[in-house]
C-alpha cells in the first residue's frame, strides 16, 4: 500500500483548495464529506449556474465544525481565489422563497 495516498480526510468536513498550475483558484468548505463537493466542480450534470472550475491539484484540511467559517473566511482573504468572487455574494444572500 506504500504506492497509495491516504485521502481519508475528504470523507469528513473541512476546507478544500482547488489549484490550477500552482495558483489557488477556488476555496470550498463542507460540513460533510468534501469528496462529493469537490467532484461537483467537474460534473457535467450540474445546473448551468453552478461554476465549473479548472483545477489540477486539490488540497484538503479537516477543520472542526466550530472553526470552519472562520478558517474559510481567513483563507478567502489570504488567497482571494478568482472563482470565489463570482459566487460568494449569491451564496451569502438569503434565498427568496416562492410559493
């Protein structure tokens, strides 16, 4: 098993950084498994409004749920990834419920 990488952390919650050619292009967070969330950024079956992110490297870090929001905000401020700017305002505004 020495030729394998242990990626067990993606099964839990935390933050993940998607990089392309050494540049952090997106930072995500998940309270559940990060693996599915990361895969969504390449899935063709997602709605057209969902961002597609080109990346060639994934970095993950388990973060305790109490520290998730603070760590996420710190990473966004530090790296200012180009794909986060497009969707952050939409995600932080309350959704309008229509009946």
